[in-house]
């Protein structure tokens, strides 16, 4: 949770590389954190890293299939958007 908070702070400062590092540390600390994968995917999307974003959104959904920690509908929508941009 601490690393997710740090990552969010970096995102607000538009420091994507630092945000990615913080979310990776959150995942290292808790490999089952759907929220960390979701936030990581959002940063990848903002960097136009759509393949990495797609993989991270998929991981978030697989870790939280019932949508208890992340908004499942929102994650699925962003997953579709990232997937559509990969093929262009």
C-alpha cells in the first residue's frame, strides 16, 4: 500500500518512470495486488506501452475477478482500449 501511494504521487507529478518503479515494488511486496497491476497498467497506457498495459490489466482482472479492489468494468474497458491500440 505504501508503494502504491508513492506511485500515485509520482503519477500526479508526471514522473512516469518513478511511478512504474514504485508500482513494481508494490508488486514485489505483494504479487497478488490487483490494484498495483491496475495502476501500473494506467502508467503504461499513458506512455503508449499498450502491450505492457494489456498484460497488466489482464493480471489485475485475473487477481481480482470479482472486482473487489478494482472496478472490473473499468479495467475491462481499458483492457479493450489497450488491445485495440496494439493492432494499429
